């Protein structure tokens, strides 16, 4: 999709969407393809998998912490 086509799906200014696209491109989650005057953005699912694998240990840690917090809050309500 082009930046304009992507931006049309959001209630935000096009420069804001362009900035996000720039960041996602720098992170290699998107790749750009120039076709004439238009730039098309393509999703890179392989990079998403890499990021998901990196985040997984942190997700487990936060799940554990939130579960402990939930238990504390349940016990607090009982008192």
C-alpha cells in the first residue's frame, strides 16, 4: 500500500502516519518498493517473528508479575 492508502484508514494526520512508516521501515518491519512516483510499503512477517521471539521472555516475566499482583489484590479485597 502507499502511504496515502495507509493513512486513509486512520484518523490522524498523514505526516504522523509517514513518521510511523519511517520507523517501521527502519526496524525492517516494512520494506519500501518504488514504482514510478509512488512508494509501496510491504509487511515483513519474518522480522515480526524475530521481534516476537525477542519479546517472549519479557512477556512471560510480565505475565508472572501481573498474576502475582492480581492475587495480592484479590486477597486485599477479602480483608
